[in-house]
């Protein structure tokens, strides 16, 4: 099995306590509230009615991911995994990544082009996926969330972090556009990066909405 370097993006010391395995490497994230709101508005695109705190949280999260990928690139680290601090890795399945080349989602959730609220749509997609590496069919679905992904070669990172538009979007939205452009094409199924629900449901994505997770997204 290859040697994998696992980065955990985190700004919360309490959340970091669960990463007792030495294979996890904490990567210091950016507090959104520490970013200047004028800089955020100049560099990031949001819905016009997005709260200031939402803008800060999204920008902080996205900048944390960008910084982590730049760290991997600048230090020429191959076989790198990035997760957020509400996720855990199934170490028993890491060898499934040995043959993967490029970028591969190892965790996330489905977003559908039709009606994202229809659970039946999710079940249909799950039925066509095989255990192991699958190609993302963007005519049916995109993968959202950025709580788990694998980068086999640091040389591809410039393509991953390149802006799609004049202003940046949330990191998972940026990744969605790169799926449509076939820069990101792979997903491993079921997920290797699984959400830790006590922390996932207290993240800004879910505390600022009525949506709550009822599973750990093992099946996306």
C-alpha cells in the first residue's frame, strides 16, 4: 500500500481531540471572522442577501482548502488526502486508492440537476455505482461538500485551485464546476471519508439552516 499523508483542516481545538491516530496531520485553517469583509466581498461571489457571517464562514473555509492544497503543491507531496474536522478516515480501505491517478472524491454528497430534494434520485444513483472507483456522470449528479478528497500528484493542484470566474465561490461550488469541465472525474464508493455527526451537525453549513444530517454520508 502507498504511504498516504492525511491533512485535517481545522480551527477548533475541541474537534481536534478525536484525531488521536498519528496518521492525521492537523492543518491550521482560517477563521472567517478574521478576514476583512471588504476583502471577502471583493474576492468572493455570494447571493446578494447572504449574511456577513455566512460570507466570512464560506471564505474562511475556502481559503483554508486553498492554503492546504498550496502547501501540498509547494512541498511536492504526492498521495495526499484532505478532510475537514467533522470527518474521519476508514484506514482499512486506504489501499483502494493505490491505483487512483489524479483527483478523487472519497466523501461528499450527491447534488442532482433535477430536484435535489428527491430521495429516490439518490437511490437510483446509488444503484448504478459499483464498489471502488466510479466516473462522475455530471448529466446525473455532481458531488458536493469537500470533507474528503484525494490528490495523487501535487502537479495537478494548479488546475484545481485555478478560479473559474473573476470571483471565487465556495470550495465545493468551485469543485462542482471542475467536475463539469472534466478536471475532476472520479469518486470512490462507498465513502472512505465518513462524517462524524456530532461535529458535522454543529458546523456552519447546518447551524445556519434547518437542514440536519441523519446519516454519516457513507453512501453519499
